[in-house]
């Protein structure tokens, strides 16, 4: 009986993902099933749906219900200088190589609400590279991108931001890069002017730009193997000669048949470079 119920649940999930793709053009069909089940469960709870089929009906006919579901299907966990050792490695090892290029294109894939993009911009500024850099920060969640573009965060987060910034090798104070007003802290225009936030799907869209650095952290872990391989192929096609790719600490390219085009620079930070 339990097996039949599980099979029905899998069919419902397949139908939901297909409906989302056909109606809203968001493709979650290559996401890891365990991650999808958790996201769907959160969406059902938030929208008061007893079954996946009920959620499907709401998602197809109610745009606001889909927007709510999207927030639960995509994982938006971010902080300024999250995993400081990653940014310290970029600062100390990668940045000197980036400095040899006359102009720089950086791609932050799966940027969420923008904290990583602003972290990269601060790092580039302190290494004297921001003025010749353009940072493309992409995501599929329109609401997260709006938050990222606004660059306004709760002021109480400045304390944790400062601690991570210092641990990453920051040379000033994080407050130098924000304008605090009441309960909000807004990113300084200097940083925002060098970042282009835009919609891009790793599941369906083509290669993005010829980049010297791509940072895609804690995204691949939510994809199945086929979609992971698709992403690595995108990164291959988007990186310039001797460009760098940074992944999350729990991610690796060891699985991918495209991995041969990259050499591992740091096993701890999961940073690679085009051979």
C-alpha cells in the first residue's frame, strides 16, 4: 500500500513539474528529487494545499500562488562573504591572475538576493579591479533579483557581515560599503554600478558570457546528474582561456564527463581553472 502511495506521489510530482514548465517556463525537472520534495512540502504548507494535485491546480491558475511556490522551490540562503576562506582564496590567489586582464567579466550563477555579488564587488574594489570589471549576477527567482537590485538589507546584519568580511581578508570596514538609514543598510552606488542582475536559468538557457571567473556555489547540489553535467558544459562554454570556476565546499566536478577541461586549484575551496 505504501509503495502504491509513493508511486502516486511521484506521478503527482512529475505532473506538477511539467505544468510549471509548460505554463510558467521554469524547468525544475532536472532538480534532485529529495530537494524538490522538501520544497513542494513547504509550498503546500504555505498555500494550505492538502495534496500535490491541489498545489498543481493553484500554481497553474494563480500567478501569486506560483510566485509563492517558487520561493520554496528555490533555496535562497546567502550572506555577505559567506564561507570567508573562499573569498580569502579569491583575494590572495585568484585576484593576481585576474589583474593580468585588461577587462574582467565575472558571472555569479544562482545569485539569490545578491550578497555574493556584492561580496565579489567589494573584493574587486579592494584589489583595484572593480573599475574594469562587470559582474553579471543571475538567478531564476524574480523576487530575489528585485531584492538584489535594491541592495537593501536589514541593518542588524551588518555585525555578521563585518565578521565574515574581516575573516575573508577585508582591508577596511564593511560599513564603508553601506549607507545605513534606520533599520536598513543600502549598498553603496559604487558597487551597484558594476553589477548587472538578470534572469538566467541554468536548466534551459545558453552560455552566458566569456568570463574570467564564474562563481556558482551551493547550486549544483540541488540538481540531478544530468542537469549538473549541463551546467558544467555551460561553464566550459562561458569561461575564457585560463578562467576560474568556484563551487561550494560540498560540491565537486569529479562526476562530470566535462571535468577534463578544468584543473583543480584548491580542493578545500573547490576552485578550478581552465587547462
